[in-house]
């Protein structure tokens, strides 16, 4: 399995684990004392309120509106659909919710983060209000054509006895799940993966309105999954560099506090980066930093790379001496120096296949650049007891590599 596939799967681990835990806890809800069981219907509201507070605090508009959707859906379940729908009004409400919640979740996954009280946030709120008004209008008697459309059947023989979702909602739910999963794997976004987990929890809750405790337990799980997504996304913002995807200097400082007594630190700097930026522009400079970061991720010796700042990176090698990691750093330096990076034009196509064709056709006409890095390495021990001292020693070794002509590893 390649690295991308592993990362794509890993982003879905937390929502999947929370859903599995919910299935495991569900039978235990029935064993709770009567007094605690009476509190279960209120639990989703508390979880959704907490999630909304977190989304407001961390300015996560997509999660906020997803939680608002869930709150509206759960309120409708509690007040108008205490069990599987019977009658026109209840049936229309059920069908509309089972279609609109997946539809809106997919839209939220496709949209970029735009905040809550911003113009985009207010427009999203208006869009949700208009949908609620449309559902209210559809549930009134007399709108036969629309009601028949919502209730149409694709399977003449009906669905399995345990599947109570409306047939019109099933393709919407399936497409929405695929769209959200694709966004989550492509962007590696905790918010997107939590939208997928919350959507699946909602589907279980809506499908089992007739079974005690299922709806409140799984609606609570949906809110908890979104809250975890907010916290994880906010953690990534604080501890991960947005440009390169590497852990940030803040994450480096945190890891240094519990790394142990024996480790090596390497400081990596892109040679002549300012001159490179002045010649080719900042966009190409960003491409260089992303390329270098990609090479640093694959460094051997159990090294872990961090973005230190600007064009400078740090690699930590737990339980290693500097003599043990020099060979890995030399291999890294050569890999970067030998890499020929094709400059991306403004007309770069979105299609990977088209991009390969165009690169082949213009191989001679497009410019290519190579970059080099200088590396300094130091190890803990002796007078270098504090992590800050080891980093400083590695930085001094880096400057020795620079003074000796660059594109070198210095100890």
C-alpha cells in the first residue's frame, strides 16, 4: 500500500472508530436505569450545542451548519416523527429530511471554509431556511405531484424489512457519501471525514425511528464525530504547516520536550532560496518548498521532518547518534540535488493525464530547475543537555556547511 493510500485510509479512522463504539454502546443504553434513560432524548441537543460552541470558537462554518442541520433534523424526529412516518405530513417530512441532509452535507464538503457570520455564512443560513420553508410548503395537503415525486419507488418489490429509508433518498445518500469520502481523502481534512461519519450516523438514526434509543444515541454520535473533526482540524492548523503539510515549529518544540535523552537533530536549509525567489517568483519558490518537504518525508533512519520556518527544515532522529544518521542525510541531499523540477505554468491543466501529455510535448521548451540543500546535524549528550542547545548546535553545523560551499552535510 502506498503512502497516499495509507493516509487516505487513516483520515477515516477516527469517525469509523466512533461509529463502531456507538454500535457497541447501543445495547448498553437499554440497560441504563430508568432515570438515566429519560435523559437520553436530551443528550443529542447537548452534544450539538457543544459542537456549535466549538465551531464558533474555532471559526469552523462548515461544521456549524452541519450541526445546525442535525439539530433541525433531530427536533423534527422528536416532535413529528416519534416512530416511522404515518400520514402525508409525517411522510413528506421524513422523505425530505432523508434527502436534504445528505445533499447539504455533500455541498458542505465541496465548499471551502468561509466562516459563520461572514457573507458566505449568512448566505448558507438563508439557503437552509429556504429549504425548511420549502419542506413546510411540501408537507401541506394539495401538493400531490411533489409528494409523489418524493415517494416514488425504484424497487417494485420493496426494500429489505430492516431498511426503512425512502427509496428516493438512497441514491442521494450514496452519492453524498462518495463525494464526501473523495473530498476527505483528497484534502486529508478532518472536517470532511467527520462529515462522512456524521452522515452515516444520521442514516442509522433515521432508519431506526421505531427502535428505542437508536435515534438519540446515533444523533449524539453524529454530533460527537463532528466535534472531534473540529478539534482535530484546529490542532492541524496550530501544529501543521499549511504550505508543505509538514508538522510546524510548534509541533517540533512540543516533541522535543518528550523525545528522551538520546537523539540527533538535523537542520536543513535550501541553498540560495532568496535569489531563487527573486528570479522565478514566490509561486515557484512555494513549489520548491513543497518538493523539498516531500523528499524530507521519506528520509531514512526513522527521521521525522518539520517546517522550522522560511526555507529551513528540521529532522528529528530519536535514539540515533549523528554518525548513524549522516548516511541518511547524504542520501537525502543527493536525492534533492539530482531532482529536476519542471516549472509549472499558469495554464497547468487539472487532468493528470493531460498534464503528462503536455509535459512530454513541451519537455524541451519548458524550463527546469534544480535546487540543493545544506544540512547540519548534532546529537544530544555531553554539554548539549537541553533540546534548545542541540538545535543550536545543529544550526551552527548548518552554517559551517554553508560557509564551505553549500550542498554539504556538516557535523
